[in-house]
């Protein structure tokens, strides 16, 4: 094929995949303004909303490496279709149950949508890798996909916040479920399968070992949130078991000819810091979503803090935050050309840190909250687009799906751990508080903990990226790895 024909086919694929990411964005933004309404609907505490995030992120951390590997082996389009079907079924359960346990399981299963972006980036890279400037092309495509994702999240947040104020919750929850069904048929008829498949035998033992490890780690953190959980030795024992299980997993993967996760990539001077950055970034971009929403909805007349916003006012905050993320995603390839991808990633991490640390002195007014979130949003958008694209350009050609999937997996693990820790901080302070700290709202000291942890982890990510080779994530650096 000529370069023009190849580029044209790539643009077509990116166009259809942009709709997929638009749908992913709707799912990520739609429910956030109504989390307090969902909590009241189920009769649970605001801090218990973090159970939804924690369960979904834990499942996501398990399925991303498996689906990324299967995408390399048997086809990324096929895995996109399977994950979309599971997401659609789970989304249709939410409107028709008031049982906390069923709701929690369905919410967790919706987490299959997180595999879409890494599979899409790997699919795009598989088509662009033989073209001149493949790293830059992949970065631009990633920026477009993330812009579509954040655009969907903006529309989802605004629509969800507006609808929940005027319609029954059951009706409101049906909307994203129908959109996922449409997304399934867009993938089925509009996206072609990746041109290359590696084949091989799936590493089932590796999946079981890493699954048990992640279940132990996040399960132990969840047990800490139960009454008396912090003082219960069983909670800490489960966490330790989860951490210890990482050791046999690593040894198994090192000996396996076709491992689920090539752990040697963590030793790469380019990929290792990227994976660690993704984990630290997940703390803020995933773990802090629910606390930021419930803080804005908390009535200051009752609790002495919060903004007391309506569902639609909360969705406006989220919408402006997501607009900032779109700007960050689209500015990333421009900034990367002016300096280097590495410097751009460092700057993005610093913006996230500044945005969250500004919450400490400035959190009492609507405009202050918006300003802080937009600063963090610009950095977050750049990181969402940059991390999978950087991993794809630095990884061996047969491991692009695994590498991009690992950025999401590690980011998801960071978010899952943060979600559990933030839930503990909010609930623990409530349980031990008096006066304004009691009731259904989280505590102010818990929210301060969220802001500090998000700011410090973003600063740590910026420091880690200082150790990445200067020419990492460029075509000059990517070619030897691909060879």
C-alpha cells in the first residue's frame, strides 16, 4: 500500500475508535455528579461510594493485562467487542436494582471499558509502526482519542447532572447503557482487525498469580474500611499475603517463554519510570474522583465545609475539568515537539501536583474549586494521552499491547489502592468525629488527606521521570526496541 492509502486507512480507524472513546468518556463522566444521589438511593454513606470505585478499579487491574495480552495474541478488535458486550450487560443491571451487593458487582463489571484505550493505541501503533514518524503519529492519534474521551466525559457529566435533577434515577441510569450498545456495533462494523497477531499460548498461571496478589492487596485494604478493620490483624495479614504473592508471579513470568506480563520491561530505563508514573498518576485521576464530587455536594450549612452544589452545578465543575484535560491531551504532541516527550511528561506531572496542593488553602468557593481542577486537568489530560503512547513507542514491536495495557493496569492499581485509602480516611474520621463530622458526609480531615496524597504522588512522578533517558519516546529511541 502507498503511504497515502495507509495513512487514509489509519485515519478511518482513528475516527471510529474516537467514538468508542467518546462512549468511554460518557461512562466516566455521567455517573459522577449523581454519586450522592446513588448513595441516598441505596441507603449508604458517602464514604461507601469509594467501594464502587475500589471494586471497579480492582477488576480493571485484573482484566487489562489479560485482555491486552489476548489482543496481541488473537486480535484487538475481538477483545474490544468482548469487553464492550460485558460493559453493556453490566450497565443495564444498574437501573433495575437497589441491592448494594448487586449494584457493586455490576459497577465493577463495567470496569471492562478501561481496556478500550490501550487496545486502541496498540491497534493504531500496529498500523503506524512502519510509517515515517510513527511515534509522532501515534501520539497525535492518542491525543485525538483522549480528546474524544474527555469530550464524552464532559457531555456525560453535564447530561447526568441535568437529568438527575429532573428525572427518576432509574430512567437516568438507562441512558449510558443504550450508548454502549451502539458502541458495540460501531466496533463490529467500523473497525478492522489488527494486521498482525502474535499467537501463542495464554499464560493462565501468571494470570491466576497476579489476580490473587491484587485481590489480596485491594481486598485487605477494603477490610480496613470495615468497623474495627484497622485494628484487625486479619486485614493486614491479607495485605501482606497479596504483596508476597508478587514474588512467585515475578519468578514465573521470568521463566515463561510467552509471559502474560514481561516483567523485564519494568527494568527498562524508559519503560520502568513510565509504569511507576502511571501508578502514581492513578492515585489522583482515578482515586480522587468520588471524593471531589462528594466534597462539592456536601452542604456547608450542615457540616461546615463543602459547597452544597446541585447535581448540575457539580457537573459544570467536572465539565470544565474535562475541558482542561482535552486541552492537555491536544497540547501534548505540540509541547513534545518543542521540547521532548520526557520534559512534557515532567511538566504535566507538576501541573497535577500544583492543582491538588492548591486545594489546601483554596477550597471554600466555587471558583477556587474550578481553578484548582482545571490546573490539574491540563496535566492529567497530557498524561492520559502520553503514557500509553510513550509505552508503545518504547516497547518491543511484539509487546505494544502489553506495554500500553500495563500503563493502564498500573494506573488502575494506583487508583484502586488510593480509592481504598481515601475511603478509610473519610470513614475513619467520621467514625471518630463529633458534631459536624457525623452524619452521611465524609470528614474535612479526610478530604485534606486526599488533596495532600494526590499532590505528593504527582510530585514523586515528576521526580521519577527525571531518570528517563533524554531521547526516550522518540522515533530515534523507539527503533532499536522495535528491532
